[in-house]
C-alpha cells in the first residue's frame, strides 16, 4: 500500500502543532546526530516605547524575507533568530498594557519569566535578575511573582556589578543581614499565623497570599545563605566612574547593562534575566545628530515621516545594542563547548504595539538563540484568533522544563514554528 506523502506531511504538521514530535531514535550504526539540547537560559528584553511597526516587521513572510530598516544591525544573526508578527494578548491598550506583556493579564498574575525561574533558578546563585536603566517609567514592570507582585528592578550598573561580583569583604555584613532578616521573618510568621485564626474567610485568603510571599522571601534567604561561602566569580570588567543613569545617558547605560548581563550568564550567576529598556522625553544625540524632539514625543509621531525617521533611529540604536549582546553570547562557550547563544533564548520586543496610538495589538516580537529552528518571519493571522503571544511563551516555558499547558488564555504553543 502506497502512502500519500502529502497526507503524511499534513499529519506530522498537525501533530507538531499539538506539541507532539515524532522523530526516529538515534542509531549509532547510522552515525545519527543527537537532537539539540533544550535551552537552559532565558533573557527577556522589552523596549518601553516600542517600534514603528511597518519599519520593524519584514514585508515578506518565510525564510526569504528582507530585513526591515530597524532590524538591519541583526543581519549577522538571520539564521539564529525568528520574527513573529500578529501576536499579542488581546488585552487592554495604553501604557497600562505593559503590565500584561509578561503575564498576559494586567491583573494579579505571574509573569512567564518567574515560572521559568521556579524551574531552573535553584541551579544558580540568583534565580532571576530584573534590570532596567536608571528609574523605570511609572507603572512599567516586567516580572511579577505568583501573587502578582511586581519585582523591583536594578537600574544602576554599579549596583548590578556589586550584586554579581561582590568582594569577600562583604561576607560578614551579608551574613549579619541574612541573620537579622531571618529573625524578623520568624516574628512576622508567628504574628501572621496567630492573626489568621481570628479573621474572616475573605481576610484569610489575603493572609494566605501574604504568608506565601513571606515564605518565598524565606526561601530566598535560605538560598543566599547556602551560597554565602561560595566565592563570587572574578571578572575583568571596568565600570565607568559614574553610573550613566540620567535619561539623556540611557543608551550608554543600556550598553553597560548588556555587558553585565552577558557576564552574569557567562559566569552562570543566573539563568533568567529580564531587562526593561526605558523611554522618557530625553533628546538623543545619535551619530552627531541631535534629534528634533524627545524620545517620547517621537513615539507619538502622528505618522509624520520626519518624526518616524528619527523614532526609527532610536529603535535602531536599541537593536545595535541587542546585536552586540548576541555577539558576546555567541563568542563565549558554555560547559558543553557550544556557543552560549545556542543554549540561551533571547526574547526581544515590546508590550507596546503602536506607541503613536497606544495600541497594544500586533506586538513587535523577535526570538534569538536557544537552539531553535530559526531563519523565518512568521506572520500569524491575528483575525483568525487562534494564536496568542502566550502560545510562544508556552513553547519557551515547556522546553525549559516548566510543566504548564496553558498561559494567559493561550492553550496551544508555537512548536510548529520553532521545533
């Protein structure tokens, strides 16, 4: 009986879309290569003021797409990145929608990176690190705990450097602080448990959320104590004399933060990083050209070609810094002798779809590294309503060992695009 090849392919495509991968076993006699290892690290970078959509997304779909002007600095990574258009959470618009970029839900819910941190964070000194440049814009947060609490971000390069590579002279002070915090937590837990017995059912739920948060802090303290006697890595990196945290120096700060992020990964200090690239009303000077308006003003360009062109200049600067970061990861080898980029999934994009109108549909989304099947622009039919940004998150989380089959309204995945 002959098998219809097209039918077989259709069945395989259908199974792959369901997350079921059918592959032949590795046979030594045939010299078969072992399948690519699952990614071990996750980096999420979000640009607060987004991009001009028609200058971010390629106009062609598939492998033979032409790189958009803003993404030109990534030309050397065509075969190590995928671009997705048409993905979003079907959520609310405006800057408030930023709260939902990593959670899929603006309400109290956990962000995708923290679910990954729960799965892999016990293997490193820091389960995850949350970063930005200077002071983040009001309400802009990426990472949220299981209780929906926004995690604070480190915005000063010197603080991040000290956190990662503190000297041995800090040991006594940190030990004192850990012991002090542990005793405070003991008292808080005793008082909260006593209070819980005397409150209403509704208040009991609130107390349970609070107790869960306290226990989470307690676990982090225990982990820090376990790592206290292990020396921090030694690195050859010189910080600037002053932290460039003023808004008009944010591009300089962005470059340094990417350098330190690369060091955090190469020293295996953490395997989960989130980085919010902020946006204010600063007036940038790019390649000797002082822009005509502030960054935030340019994002509300009103489709004025001159303003769009300057807005794209800033967007391209962000992409240049991402490209340099990917270069660092590609140059460094992990414990298996492979480029670190192969085992690091780097998700780059924005919670803002069209900053001019504060529309949060069709979010700029790019995935690099991680050993995925890359090289294409995937255009998702948004009107069909069958795929969400959460489907991409499901693929990322599942491959990193998170046991989850739904997230932010998404119940599929995008395995067929990446595996």
